[in-house]
C-alpha cells in the first residue's frame, strides 16, 4: 500500500508549510528579488512560465521535487510512453502521446505498431478533409458542403469545440463548423434551424455508436435530412460520416463505412482531440495546420519526458498544484486565458482534469487520506474581472490561478490588445502584492478597510508569442501531462471514469418509468418517486 502521507518528503512539506504559511509575497520578493529570474521556465523560446508569484522558496521546490521522486514519477512517465497498461481498471495502455508521434516513430503495443495505425487514420482524415474543403465532396443534390455539425458529447465535443473556437482565424472562409452535444432537443434544433440541408454534413462521434445523448441527436439529424430529401435513404451516405469503431452500427445507421474514421481503446475521450475525434478541427483549419498542432503536442511531450524535473514545465506546475491543494487546502483552481478565442479552454480542461483525478479510491483499492483533484474553472479576461475577480482579490478562499497571455493578437484592432495585456499584467501584480484603492479610501474614509487588498494570492503566468495551431498543441499537452503527474503522486488511476456510469444506468431505468407511465409501480426512494410522478403528470 502506498500512503503518500508517510513519504519523507510529504512529512517535510507539512512541517515546511507550518514555517511558510503566513509569509507574504511582498516580503518574499523584498528578501529575494532575483526569484523572478530563477523561478521561470522557457520552452522553445516561445512559451514562458513565470512561477515566481507563488508562496514558495527554494526549500519548497526542493521538497516538492523530492516528493515526485519518492512517488516514482520517472518510472510512471516511461510506463505511459512505452504502452504499459497503466489504466489497470480497464486493462488498457494510455497512449494519447502516440496520437501526435511523428510518422517515422515506432511503438509496438500488444503486438501492433500503433504509430503506423495512427498515421493511416490521419492520412484518411486528411484526404476526406481536403475533399470537403475543396468542394469535391458534395451533398445529395450536388451542392458542396458549407456547414459541418459535429454530434458528440464529453471528450467527443469539448476538446474539438475548444480547438475550433481557438483557431477560428485559421479557418477556411465560408465553411462553418458547429457542435451539438446536449440531449436537450433545443441544441440540435437551434443549430440546424437556419441551415440548408443540401449544404450540411454531420460527423457522428461515438466509439460504440450507442451513447444515448449522441445517438438521440444523430437520429434527429437523420430525420431532418430525410425530410429534406423525400425520405431517400441514399441521402444519409452523402450527409453523414462517423468517428467510431462500431462498423455494424455505423452501417445500420446508413453511413458508408468507407467514411468511418476509427480510433482505439487506449485513447481516452478527454484526451482524443488529436485523434479522429479531431476531424472537425482538421476540416476547419486544414490538414497542414492540424499537423502543426500535433507537432506542438509532441514537442511538449518530449520536453516532459526528457527534461529534468526542476526545469520541466508540466512537472513544476503539477507540484505547485499539489502544494496548494494538499497543504494550503485550496479546493479550486482557476485557468484564465487572456484571449477571447480561448473561451472554451477552461471548460475543456475541467473535463480533462476533473474526470481524470476526481477519484477517492487509490490504486491499492483504499480510500484516499488526502485531497485529490481540484475543481477547475475559469473564463477569459477581461470578462472575469467584472464577474468573479472580486472573490479572487478579497474573498476568504485561496484560489491559485494560471494566467495565459499572448504577445500578439490573432486579430489586431486598434489598441485593444495593448489594453488587454495591461489588464493581464495588472491582475497578477494586484493578486500577489495587494494595495489600497486610494481614490475610494479618500472619498469614503470611514470605509477604508473595504478598499484594502491584502494580496498574497498565488498565480502562474504563461506567456506565448501568439496563439497558433502549434501553440495550442503545446498548451494542451502541458496541461495533460500536468494532470498525469498529479495523478501519479495522488496514487489514483487518472485514465478511467467510472463515476459517469451510475448516472447513465439510473437514467435508463427512469426512462423506462416514463415510458410505462404508471406511478404505482415506481420503485425508487420517496423523493425520486415523487419527482418522477410530478414530471409524468406535467411533461
């Protein structure tokens, strides 16, 4: 049994926390002004991490690095990259890193060269994407495709949608990509309402082709297409493709299996945007830009695998998260990109992080004695400043945060970007060092305490030159590997998600109750029975 609270480093960190917990960042900087040059990591002369505004010193970092060593992080990294079945509850390898490996690489897992398989699918995706983008792929009436609707949920929706939003400046003009995920009928109907079926292509993304939400939406989309073309089933093959491994189910739906793009059981949904799940991204930005995104992923993977931990960006960020989560008791973590096109970045990372490390059972089948995954949230600046930053600055909760900024704007307009970056810089300064709002205190001296900002709120600052497909890949791999490191240290399985299953099973049972429409036969608890009865009476 691995009880991390008994590690030498963990005990030393607890004692160290008692020494440093009340230290103020303004005093720490006054005593150590060179920390701003020491507590930085630069990647490819393009991505810059400043972690100096954290409540740490050299001893903190040394002990956190010792914790990583005691947890066996080096071996865990190699096991993942080499295809060991580290997802033990499902007896699977975890090889999202293989999705972005170069074509000339080789990795044999369970007797199969997975890199070869990956690039066969990527080549097939590229050929199809080029047909759609060029207008060669035509709908049932011979019109080229102008609208692509991805139908999926969870990892088949959040990641691709985030990437398509972030990379809109690289999109092909006149080609629009939409996403439908919610089983609420409004989502599908609102999306197709003003679109022309003759110019619309659906991508149905479901590994098993049985996911309730996805297949309900897929069938509604199918009905919409059939109504438009006099119920001619031949229209389905012209307006639908699949990202799936279930050939029979795909064929039964009416999709030509030549237009089915596969992936593998070693690809977790939340880690799959660079697999065939990324088909809508490739259609939007083109195969060349998609390849650049994969190259960014791979470059960060290599940095993570080969760089000493003290200069390893994902490792340092992960250890800082451990420091606040497990010793300061911080339960949430904010990710704050100062770029509007990144407005779905935090939402995607919510799933990647919380579905990975939201676990209370260790790899040894024991309940954890320590806090595991934090609550991840955030919004792009400067919107958040007029929403929740009040709590960040003056609330009673400690909320560490990552601020992400870009030196250049994707859409330079007047002085917008200069003002955006001024806010980006000012917020981390204010959070770290606090101060007083002099104008307010002068006007309202009786309420001066309300104008005081205590500071001492920790942040990381990530600065990239500009948001490109390659940089998006770098950032995504950075967070994926950070999450992996934390799962290793917390001794949990980060690549299963059993917590989503029970609700699915119970939902099917409730659906049967709705279909039976007999309140007298309900067999749930009293509250659930009453809720179902009310809904049956009024739906």
